[in-house]
């Protein structure tokens, strides 16, 4: 982004928020809400959160279970509602950031591939956010078939976004401090997803004891890796600010 000089008009800044703090708060919302839901549901609603169609022994409830009971569901839904807006802002900032870098690339094939990956990242990121809304507000207790399908969309869009983001980073910003963390978290997510599918099938088809607990554990690892992946934004934008003001020089986006 370039600032164009528009003269000596007096300007006023009404709000200047460190982008790093905004990103940390955005990720902290679902993390704290998830911890509160888990602890309170595990203490006070054990019968509700451990209920499965197989009725086998289970010690670790799923995320859907602890966020689908009342009153935890309301805390979870409020946290996601507050989480969504900044996530869209962060996606747009990343798009502008990489767009500017790619504009300066002289290698045409590399530039074309970079723009394709950038567009893919942006739309997969938005698809992940939309799917997160879906699994949050359509709980497994209210409509399990729809909840399950949206969860699959969330998993696919999340993993595909991670892969595209890592590929874009290796192509455009190979020395970025966040890249190594993104790669590690993507690998963890892939391995956990394999475990998730295996234990889900063992639970659903064979009704093995503890299979659902292992499924749930994989789910928590995936959720943690997903949050960790998104919080790496603080490494890419450590000193930037989000500014609202009047009479500021207009911003020209390359």
C-alpha cells in the first residue's frame, strides 16, 4: 500500500489498534470459550456429553458435544460471532499483502501461479469461516446430518487452505518466520485428520470402546493446530496497526 500526499488538511485518528493484538484476541475467543465449555460440561453434564449412538465407554467428549449442550452452546455461539468479523478482516489483509508482493515479481510463470494460489487461499479461508459458522449454529443435537456435512466442508476447506497457504508462502516469502510453524501445524493437522477418520469409522461401524474418545482427542488436536496456524499472522504483521480516522491520506492498493 502506498500513501498519496493530499496536502496539509488536518487529520484525526479515532482508533488505532495494533493488528497483532486484534489477531491474538480473535484466536483467544474460541480457545477460551472451548476451555470453559469443556470444563463446565465435564463437571456438570457428564451424562449428556458422553452419550453416543453405540453407548460404549467414553471419557473424552467431542467438541460438538460440549458446545451443543446448554448453557455452553450460548457462550460458544457468542464467541464465534465475535470471532468471524476479524477473521474476514485478516483474510483481506493477507490478500492485499501478498498481492503487493506478487505485483513486484518479474518471473511471469511464478507470478501467475502466485496469483492463482492467492485467490485460492482467500476463497478457501472464507469457505472455512462460513463452515465454522455452520457447524456452530447448526448443532449435532438439532440436525445431525446437516451438521456432519458442514463439518466435512470445514475440514476440507481448512486443510486445503493450510496447504495452499504453505505453498504460497514457500513460493513468495520462503524466509518468512511464520512459514516453518505453518508447515509443522499443517502436518499435525493431516496426521490428526487421518486418526480422526480411522477412529470415527471404528466407533460408527464397530462400536469399539474408547474409539470415540480417540476421535475426540484428534478433533481437539486439529482445532488447536487450526488456531495455531491462524495465530501465525502475528509473525507476519508484528508492528502494523488497524486505523480509523478522518482526513487521512487516501490509501492506494497496488
